[in-house]
C-alpha cells in the first residue's frame, strides 16, 4: 500500500511544475482529483491484494468516469455514467483544447478544453507511474513519465522554472524511491530503525560506527539534487541562465548573452491573448503613429523565417554614440525626422529588444543597449525594457518614385544574404510571383503590385485561427485557401519578393496602436509582422500586405509611398521638419560590410543566443569559478575558526571554584566520560557518553563553563590532528598518554596536566580554589600537538578541519534520519475477527 500512495504523491509533486503555463488554478484542482482517483484505486487494490493486471484497466476506467463527471456531467447519465453524448462532449472539448493551445501563449487561460487536456494528461502520467512503480516494481523507470511531465513547462515557457517547484518535484521522486526500498525490505521482515540517540551512542563505542558505509539511496538522491541546484549556479562556463534563473553572470548586472523567445510564436501568442494589455505608450513630435520594430528575420529555410545572430559593438552603445547609418541609404538622400518618447509598461517581462521605428538615428535609453549595424535592431544582454522610458529620433528617407524606379541592383553583400531561397521551393510559388507582377516592371513597381495582390486582387482574408507557417502551409496559403494572419502575409510577400530578385526580410514588432489622450497606446493585439524590401540608395522600406480595418488587423496601415497618389515620396511615415539631431545622425561614416552570420541556434526550442563582441574572457570566467569553489571549500575552516574564537572568550577568563551541583550525585572516583565537541558528533578524539548534570554543552550555543570550553577545544584539536582518544580514558590518563606518546617538553606536559586537573576538579570537586585562566596552557598544548604532525596535516586542520566536517555530517545524518522515522509509519489492516 505504500507504493501507490508514494506514486500519487510523486505525480502531484511534479505536476506543480506546470504552474507557469496557466493563469488560474482550476487545472491544479482538476488534476489533483485525477491523481486521487488513480491513487485511491491503487491503494484499494493493494489492500485487497487484487491482481496487478487488473488494476491499470480499472484506473483507466475510473479516470474516464472522473473526467466525464467533471467536464461532461450534463451529458452523462446521473452525471457520472458515460453516454454517447458525454463521449461526444469530451471529444469536442478535447478538440477545443488543442485549438486553444495553438492560439494562446503561456500563461494560457483556464478554458475548459485546456483544463481537460491537462487533467487527462496528468491522469495518464499518474497511471503510468503507478503501473511502473507499484505493479511492475520498477520505481526508477517511473521517473521517465515524471520527467516527461516536468519537461513540458521547461520547453514551453521562456522563464526559468522556479527552484521551489524543482525541489518539490525531486522530493516527490525521491520519496517514491525510498518507498520502493522500504517495500523491498519488508518482504524479508519488519525493518528496525536504529536511531542516533545518546543512549544508542552510549551502548556502543565510536569506533564501531560504520557511517561511511551507511549511505543509502535517499542520501545519494539528496546529494544529487543538491548538486543539480548548486553546481550550475557556481560554474560560470555554463549558460548564464540555468534551470532556476540564477548563477554567475545572471541578472541585469552580468552575463554576455541573452535568450529571446521565438518571434513568430510570440507574435501569434500575443495576438491570441483574450486580454488586450498595454505594452507601451509613446508621444511623437509630429503627432503621427509609427510602426515599432523589434526583430528582423532574414533567413528562410523553406519552413520558417529565422534570424541571424546580431552583434553589438562596444563603440556603438546608444549611450555613447548615434545609431549607425541605415544600410543602403545614400548619405546625400534627404531625411525626415521626428522624436518619440516611449514608455514601456512595467508588466512587460524579459524584453531584451527595444521597439523602435525604422530607421532610428539616435536612441537615448538607460542601460547598456547596442544596435546591430546590419539591421539596426537595438538589444541588451544585461538590461530589459521592463518599465523603461527612452527617446528615439527617426531619420526616415524621402525618396521620389522616379529614384526608386531607377534604383540599381543590390550590392553583392545584400544579395548574398537577402536573396537566398531554398532549392526545394515549390515551382508553383515561383510561377505565382511572375504571374501577379508585370514583366519588365522595376523592382519598386513589382513590390507595389505584390502588396496590391495581397490586399486587393488576390482574394485573401484575415483569420487568426489558421495553423502553421512551414513550406506546405505557405503553399496552401498562397495557392489554395488564401486565409491567414499577418505572419503568413509578411512571410509570403517576402518569399515572392526574393523570387523576383528583390532583397527582403520579415520584421516583427507592433503597429502604431491607437490614439488615447494625445498619446499613442500599443497593446498586445497590435503585435504585427510585415515585410521590409531593399532598394539601393534608399535602403529598407516597409510594405503592408496584411488586410487592414475590420476585415483584417485593425491597426495596420498601408505606407503612403505605396499608394498611387503618394508615389512621389518614400518616407516611412508622415514626416515633420528635420531637426538638428537628425542631421547629426546622417553624417556618420558610410555603409559597413556585412559580417558573416551564423544560423539561428536552438530554433526548434525557440531560443536565440545573442552575444556582443566584448565580454568576460573565458579565462576570467574560469578564474571566477575557481575562486567561488575555493570560497565554498573554506566554509568548514571558517566555521571552525569562529567556534574557536567563541571558546577562547570563555576559557580566557579566570575559572572560579566549582560548587556542588544540586540534585546530583558526584562519584568519588572512576572515570567519567565527557561529551566531546560541539553538535555531539562522533569520530576520532571523541568520547560518547552521558554528560554530567549541570554541565553545559560546549558547543558555544549557551554560556558554557570555561573549563568545558577548553576541554572541547582540546578535543577538537586532537580530532583535527588525527589523534584518537580512547573511550575509557579519563582526562588524567589522556594527559599522561599524550605526553609520553608524543614526547612533550616539560612545559607542554605541565600545561596539559593543568588542563586535565581543571576538568577533573570541575567534574568531581564539591569546592575548591580558583583555577585561573587556561588560555596559555591550551595554546602551549596546541603548539606541541601541531609539532608532532606533518605540514599537510596542519594545513588541513586549518582549511578542512575534520572536527567540523564530522559535525556537518552528523547534522545531515540527523536530518535524513527524520525521513527514516516517516518510513517506519505502517498502514495496518484492521484486525480480523477470530484472529
């Protein structure tokens, strides 16, 4: 009966890790009910010794009943018994749940379909864990379904899993292993727990302790969990954002890399959120809205658009210089300037890229923000935009339609990067590009024709419920159903533009938003994707293939320079008069050569490491890690030093004469064992035994007698130097043996004799004169002991004192022994009549 309960508790503990995926708590209570059903069936089966092959089918059937009663009770007979209608209702909810998962980004709302999916999934995991652990007696293998459950939030949520959730889940699995071990032991008879009490220590000498050989599975498990938590945080060569979000270089002040969520997945998630939360607000000098770009995707592999690795140069920090010149924009081209004051909501999380109009001439923001020279994306590896306020000055090109029509071919660097298409691109897509544009038209005219094809002539409709953006989905979108949302419109136009020889990329960010009280307010539903096309001499220009207005994305707008009546100019947005700041941004050096780019890493996991060109050298990281490791290793020595200082304060004072101890009988003769050292630890140099009444513990935690403090310090010194003390030795006999065995000089022998006499007078005498201070005597004895051992032993006594390590081990052992007490709890069957 122990294993089914432990299996259910392990499943519930690991299921707690799912909390980042949901906005509410309905999923947890529904899943807890499924776990209780599975655990209850398993416990009853163990109580009545039902056949193992029967238990799992019964658990599956009971889980079905539970799901029916919880989610389709209105369609069931008596709200419990499944019917055909209840099966149809469950299937409908499951389908809706799958659709909601595709639509929403984590944390998702507690819709009925999603809760049903979660509850059913947790129930299946609970059944699998019970089958492996309680029926097949393979508790270790039960960790596989638990791991599958644990990895769901790790793979979906960008935030690291909280360490409390990890500890709870690990404790649940370790508890399952412990229960399995106890279950196996009980097959041989009842387990007997030997506790580490003082009586038990008195009954056997310290030398009989087999502590090093008593490491059980749970001790190894706890050690492994501790290392899994602490080791990634202490090694700077690992990813700066380990499992729980802490470690060397993590946080706002350190680290030289950052991971961002997959822009496409994030875009769809924000558009699908039921709440339209405010992302940022901005005011602009000319009063007109601006598209705000964050990411620039330049790689199309036939399945999806991804982005090359941006690089930020130290000399390009926005706090130190203006933005680099826009790639491809002729310095002689006139520009229009406007100033935006942007305020990002403090509810935004993990935003490492600034939403900016393109192109920006200057960005003034607190923190270490750097632009990528090729895309003008501004990012930080140390700061986030949460609650950030910053100012942006734009430098929008003003080019005539004649100049755009006469634009020459792109440079080789631009073509090599922004004209690449997969070899397996379907031929019907290539044919479509040439069919919807005029032969012999200029690239600029073809770009306008492509935009018109999507917004007017092609019969496209906007629908956020469409699935996928890979190669087959792209073909289906362009050739057949022609229904999609902004990401598919942007990706499709960018692909068709490359087919026509027009360099293109996909921008991810926000539309201009809505006007509120003289400012522009951008919300999550304003998340948007659009294509940017390149024209030599002018640079990158925004196009808008997504239908706008009520039938499309409400805040999307077609650029003025793509409309027939506004063809003479090519300003990215309506412009105001140039400002002095804009003039400063257009006088920089010419264009820069494109750097070799790596493909987007971890694309399937939705993460992109981004590294600036400077950072902490690897050698420095290793040095930091070594320094931290050395500091950790010095902890036992620091504890020993602190305890020695506290004891020295006690035995440095004159020792008064001991008086009688009320209520206690003092033996007239014979050795009296003295408790050795703090924490009551065992080991070399310690005499286990009862402490005489009235003598305080020498652990420094209470006001201890000076003599006992000196005796405890001598006891620890013997342990640190590897000198054993026999259990039967009295203080006087110990002094004689040490002086003879290690050939102490007369002064050290006399000092040790005085310490032993003081201890005996403290233990046995009813009255007597003042003893005096023991500080000098103890120091002389310590020096004599240190002179008899090697230098390595003396160094170890200072840095890694065995006395402190034994105490730490004893404390850990007592903590783990508390779990032994829980293991001895037995679930007994009621006594049968006549038994």
